[in-house]
C-alpha cells in the first residue's frame, strides 16, 4: 500500500492497475484504517491492484480547499504516478469491500470506457416509489411514481445548471477509469463551476453520457446503505437508538449481497462500527446478533 502524506511522496508501481482514494482528516483516516484497510488490501492482493491512499488534497489551492473533497477524485488521473497505470479504480473512502468481491475490471473490459453504476439501480421501481415518498414526506400516486423519480434526477442536474439531455445520474463513488483515455475529460469537469449539493456527480454523469463512454456496472459494486436505511430503518436515526443493533444486523446481511458496501450519508454508522471493532478486536460483521 502507498500512503501518500504529501505530493512529493513516491509511488513505485508493482501492477498496471491501482485502486485509489483521497482521505483527508485524522478521524476519517482512523475510521478507514479500521473499517477498510484490511479488506481493501485483501481485494488488491487477490486481483493484482496497487493500493494508493492520497492523504492530502491533490489541489491545495484556495479553490481546491474551498470545495468538497468529492471534487478531488477528478484529479487522481493527473498525478505524476498515474501515467504508470493502464487502469485506475476510484473507490470512495466510506466503502467496505466484501471478501467475495470479484475483479471489477472484468465488467469493464474496454479501457476506453468508464465503468460506473446508475444511481438507484439497486432498487426496484416500487422501492424507488416508497423511497421518494419517505424522503420528501409526500404521497405519490402509483401512476406518477416513474415521473417522481425522473423529477429527482432532473432536479439534480438542474441544480448544476446542466441540461440533462437524456443523461442518467451515476453514483460516482466507484469509477473504473484509464489515465490515457480519461484524464483530460476529468480535468475539464474539475475546471467547471458548480454549487450543487451533488458536487461533481451531475457534471460527470452528463459528460460521460454525452460522449457515450459509460459501461454500466452492477450496483453490487456500489451498494449504498443510506437509501435502505430510509426505506426500512427510518426510526433508527442515531447510533444511540436502543435498537441500533437491529440495523447492524441488517448491514451484516447487506454485506453478503454487496461487493462494495457504501456508507455514503451514513458516516455516523461507519464510525460507530469502527468503535465496536476497536473495542472487541473483531470485525463488526462477525459480532453475534443481539
């Protein structure tokens, strides 16, 4: 593993592909080390990846520091060491990789294309309907359910002042990319301005669609727990809830379904599980049911 504390730290590639993330802040580093480092390293060893953790902002300018760190993923293909790799897989730092996860490159065989999963792809149409109602505290007639989900995606693009033009919103927490093919595109998007709450997601989704670069991958490689919490565990909104073990039991089952289990929007749960792991000395998914 290469843990890069500064831009001058070197990477000595052992493989032609790498898993990369940006991880800034001591509490986030500690949570990642407990929750992710062992399973990420096992996955990298199993499938022949270098593992590169960038523990600083690639863009340290005032603009770079003033934006969400989510934007920084658009710069990972532009690092001095990136040219040594044929493929780079971006993985958000709040993702746990299961021990049965296959090689993600197998589902994106063409390096000229970008692999990503569609936002909401892990849910049925009925679950999207229910999720929309619970998220917005409204009742949507069944015949309008598809339009409601479309409205959600339309609004995401509109916040970034982007004409959707038929693009689907992607979940950009996991991206399969290639430095020689995609670096210029990502830098172009990074140079754009957006105040969207979705950060780089709408612009990246739009440009990938406009240039016909997408290879849609199974959402098992980006299995998000936040929406499932809203669907099935809306009552458990804090880790202090007396029934939080009921949620943890569910997450253990979700990990058996997911390849990459994504805690986006649920960092409080991830940190809680990290504390449990440190206290017991055993991974959270191995704890007996309450």
